[in-house]
C-alpha cells in the first residue's frame, strides 16, 4: 500500500492544483508558454505553494525543547503542517502568491523533506509534472476554468493530498 500511495497518488494532486493555479495566473502561464525553459521553475513553485500533504508524519521529540513559547517534552509526538516550511514568511517573500521570480534565497527544497526523510521520488515527480503540465498547455493553449474560484470544492483537510475534488475546464 505504501508503494502505491507514494508512487502514484503524490503526482495526481499537483497536476490538478498545477492546472488550477496556472489558469488562475494567466500572466505566469503566458511566461512559461513563451519560455518553456521555465517549466522546472513553475513546477518547483507549484509544489512549494500547494504542498502535497496536509500534515507531517508524527515525530517524537528526543529532548525537551521550547518552540515559540511552547514546551515540547522528550517523548512527545509532534505533528506539523507541511506547508509551514514552504509558506514561512521569514523565508519566502509573499508565500501565498504563485511567483516564477523567486530569488535563490527562497529555495523550496524542503518541499521534499530533508535528511533520512528526503523523498526518493523527487526527480520522478518533477519530471512527471513538467511533462504533464507542459504537454497539456501546449496542446490546449486556450484551456480555461469553467467554474468560479469560490465554486471549486477542495478535498477535506483530513485528506492526505491537497487537490480540488474536481476541476471543470473548457477549451475550443
């Protein structure tokens, strides 16, 4: 089950959220379509903006630690929202905005974890998303959302991956 979830599921959410985000930011989409060399940058920013999971797996504190005035005792389980790292306003200027012009100081590498928890599928995920999104928008350049932003329902917060329930689109 773990292999299934980690090999297929993590790329379906970012494809949908990627299409959604690019259609909501037509000026950024136009930049990528004019310069296909920006697809890796767009994918990196999409993955930073819409982190693929809601919360991290539980970790156990090894020592007593105080964080933002809260004491975490050795042995306590800690669960954090994954987007906390990629939306940190001390590290990312305007973290809630989709931007292709982030500085090198705003490196979103944390999207795929670090150390022993680094995602081994990082290169496959990036390649899959670059291929899927570039192919879709090159083949259907007039793709548009067929619903208002406020009418698009998202998976509940308890769901593992961030994505709309459905994404209505049209093209001619």
